[in-house]
C-alpha cells in the first residue's frame, strides 16, 4: 500500500498529535509507525502507560540483518491495535533516544518493510534535523512527505532549511506538502508562496481533543465528532488525493505558486 511521511521543523507544532488524528480518521486500513529518532510518545501519551509495551520499531530493526521476511514477521508481532477491529494499527517507536544510533543502519530496510505493508502507513518521523540518525530512508521511500507546522514567522523560518533538505533528499518537491496546525495569522497562500510548497490542509486549535491524543487526558469516546477529528478526516482526503499524479502541482497553482 502507500507510505506517507510526517515531519516537523521543531518547535512542537503537534506532529505526533496530527499523525494520531489522521490515523484515527483514515479512510481505510492504516498503520501508524513511530519513526522519530528522538523516541516515541504514544505509549506514554494516548495510552497513558496502560498498554503493554512491545519492542516495536527496535524489535523490527534488530531483524534487518535477517532480511525482509524476518522484518515483516517481526513487525506483525510488534503492532498494537488502535481500534477494536484492527483496521488501525500502531508500531511503537524507540523508548530511549540513545537507541537511535543502533537503528540508523536499518532505516532503509525499515522503509522497504513499511512500504510493503498490506495497509497504508503513516510514518511519524518527528523533527527533521541534520545527521546520520535521521530516518532519511523512510522519507525517501514515502509517496508523500508532509511537513507539519504552525503558521507563524518563527515556524516558516524553521521550515525553510528543512524544505531544502527534503527537496534534496526527494530529488525535488513533487512529493512534498505542508499541513498547518492552529489558526495563526498567516494564510495558506502566503506560506505556499514563501516556501514554494503547497499547503495541503489545515487543522484547527482544539486543545481538549489534542490533550486526549497527546497525553490521554479526558474521554476518548465521541472523538469522531470533535472539531479536530473532522478536520483531520478532511486532511486525510486532501493528502491521499495529493499523492496521486499531478495533484501537488495543481494545488501549488491554486495557492498562488507555480513551479
């Protein structure tokens, strides 16, 4: 199926919360893979430490030397369910950032394993920085990479070098889009024009729902009717549409930037 990568420019724009909201509203079977080298948040956040912790990504990485079949078998045993029917699964990330150097040689193999899954995969790659420990192989393998950011000048400034890094990694910007979080003071068109990458969707500020997803605070019932989740559902539709040929160019033209 299709692999999607999510990254942030730093400054806590809510990349993991966005990935969770998208996973819980995705239109088909989907797996959320925590690929942030700084460590995963979901077991301690959404699940508040109540879900038994499989080895997750680190277990999969250990099987890299044994080949794709071993990795896929390990991945299936390391997934946790995010819903009752198993259509939305979760691959926990690293529990300690000191594990990242050990995983670094396996990112390319992990990327191939994720892209071969029978469901779509959303890879939460966290803050994009320079260095060998970044999940560059996952991002390079993705059909579409989405930079999650707030629409502030500080975030735009932080996004610019990350977009340059991603453009070099992806061999162009045809597989790159933006997702804005919060209301902000800058619209989609100026940000698209400034950064040269189209805005695919925008999620509203919804602190109560975000607290459920990020820290497990509050009731999880009725999430689908909340503002953030409705917007996430629309974002999923926009992002899957953008992954098809020609959609990013059309969006760029619509938002006032033609490459």
